[in-house]
């Protein structure tokens, strides 16, 4: 049977291992084990037995899952950092190199900047276009 100090070390080990797993595999959800293992380690340090340690661990784990997880999921579902291309959607520009529908490649000038572009139908150089979507650094365009 582990002594008081051993249980404290065991809970701290559980907290550290779960924190390392959380950092290694983001969004895995193991951080709640870390959050719960720390109070359990405190209970062990104060000399309480295994039953109170497990009770505190389970209560804190359940509370953190019920109270913290929904808030974190709302935060994670929020829009991230906008890309450089997000502001170009809806703007007009000019095709500088023919856009071929089969290859899907071409070049456009939007806002004074040169961008890779693709379109569902071929678009000739010199044609005015409108940006309908951005896929990474490639603009999806239609003739304006």
C-alpha cells in the first residue's frame, strides 16, 4: 500500500502525464484529468485516505467536464484568425493569365495583388472577375 507521500507523488504523476498527453494530442480532452488530479494530490498531501482522494478526483473531474468543457468548446468553435484571402471574397479583379477549367489554374489581380485562381469555366485574360471563395491562397472566381 502506498503511503501519504507516495499517493501525492502518484497523483502529481497522473497530472503531469495527462498534461503531456494533452499537449502532444491537442483537443484530446485529457486536460480535465490534470485539473482533477491536482486537488486529489492536495488531499493526499493532507493525509487523507484513498477514498477521499478518489471522491475529490471524481467530483472535480465531473465538474470540470460539465462546467469547463462547454465553455472551451464554444471558444474552439469561434472563428480563428482571418486569412489574408478572407477579405478578398466579394471583391472584383482582372484575370492576368487565362484560367483553364480543366487544369483549374490561372492568375488574377485583385486589389493590386497577384493571386492564383481557379474557376469552374475557362476565363480569358483581361476578363473582370469576382472572388466568390478563398481556398487557402487560391481564389475561386467567376466572371463579373
